[in-house]
C-alpha cells in the first residue's frame, strides 16, 4: 500500500494524503461509492440551491474531451455533463452522478479536497491517492451561498491527463465566482429549517426556535423524508395509517403554516427550505457507510413518543442500521456512544469485554449489563 507521496509533493496534496490515509482510504480501492439512485438524484437536484447556476456553469465550462461536474457540500455528484466519450470513461470508474467524492471515502481528489479546504484545487494524475484515477486530471473550485457564506458544493472540470490545459483551473475558479454572482442577483435567501428529533423534540427556522407539538414534528419528519412532496391523502396514511383522514391532516398543516409561513408549500405539501436534522445526518452517514459518523449523530430514538407509522418505521430502521454498524465496526468510542442511547445487552457485553477491568467505565457497563439481562 502506498503511504508516502514524497518530499516533492505540493503542501495541499501532502496534507490531503495525510487526511485521506487517516480516514483509512485504501489507495488500491477501485472506485468511488455510489450513494444515490437516479430518481433520488432528481429529487436532490430539484431542491439544491445550485440548480439555477448549472446552465451558466455548463455554458462557461463547455470544452472538448472534458466533463463538468457539480457536487453538493457532501461531495455527492449531482450534475455531470460534457464530452460523451469522456463521460463513458468516467462512468466506468464511478465519476458520475450519484457517487460520493469526499476525501474520507475516495481520498485526494480535486472535488473532495476543494470541499475539505474551501479553496480551488487542481489534482494531477498520481497526486490522486487512489491509483484508479492516475489517468485523470481534475480542477475544482468551491461555491458558497453569497447570502449566508455556507458552502453549497463545488464545480469541477475533469478529463484524461493529456487533454487538460493548464488554464482550465483558472477558468473553473472564474466560473465558480460567476455562479456566486448569479446566486446573489437572482436567488432569494433560502430558509434553513433544522429538525433535531433524535431523543427529543427541538426545531428552528433560520435560527429561531419553533414551538411544536408532537404531531407537528411528525408532519415535518414525513415531509423531510419525502422532499418531492406529499398529498394530504399520502400524509394521512403515513401519520395515521388506514384510519387517516385527509381533512384532519389539512387542518394540522394549516396550523403549522402559521409558524412556518411560506416555507410550507402546497400541491403537493413540501418544504421550501434547506432542511437539516440529526436523523437526516444519520441517514446520510449510513448511506455512505460511515458507521462512526452515524453513531456520533445518533443521540437517541427518533421521536420516541410518536406512534405514527412513518415515524415507527424510520425509528426502527435507523436504530437497527446504526446498531449493526457499531457492532460490525467494534470501535470503542462508537460502542460507548451508542450505549448511551439505550440498554442494549449485546452492545454492553461487547463493551465489558473491550474495557480494561481497571477502567472506571467497566464497572458502570457491567452494572448496566446486569440490569439489561434481568
């Protein structure tokens, strides 16, 4: 396994290799993970702030023998356009829509390193940590929301090593600034809705706390899990099961709109906001195979007092997936974090075996294990 780039490496590349290797990225790994299916990509595009800037980026960065890529802030490729032959080559190594290119999963690359540093980056050939991409050169630049400063994603131009002109990097950076200028001119400020429903009930809109009932929270969770929107009939089924009444749901949505205003849209019912949440972070981490990150975000069951079908199903799925990842990984910190969310005998037994007898936590875990087995 390659573990040293050499003293001649540029500092930005050497630092990226160190981060990538610390994240246990294997240089012999063959391709980036595909996280989203095509229909999911369509949903993500429709709600992503960069969707309005993509035509400008395509026009500015249209070049022979290259492809243009736009990712979200997590490194997931949402758009990939350009030369058909190059696209076919790129698809064979998962340089395509739906795949994830953050440093922690595929190592040093222009998109992931630009996201990690917040600066434009060009990665040439063997500067890629993973050998599969040594035949590629990529130039990427981050794009920020001009209203909030939040990182929205990156724009990247990639191509076979022989086709990339040195001036491409400057052109990509200029295109990113043009996109930010366009967002400033034509895009309204996006509301940010934060839903932290693991183990409790806390929500904010643009930093302002919301006073929610449990049913409010159930509605928001259902809409967050279905970003394309739901009809009143669909919501009634998800919230109440077969006994659900669309009229009851419409009344609940009317009351909720008094707090959310224009964030809650109709026909279908959907959220016009950047939606963030602890349960959504867990879902994203699980999709990416990052059990450690999923566990860090998992602070308890989803809306534990809720009996709504959509919540029960998501609650069970999240808990089971996090538990499976924690047990398979066997990491002490992850096990300790998950153990805080409940009395799971198998997790506690694994901790009892891992913790030294002299560790004060050993006695605490042993006591909890006895209670769990009673």
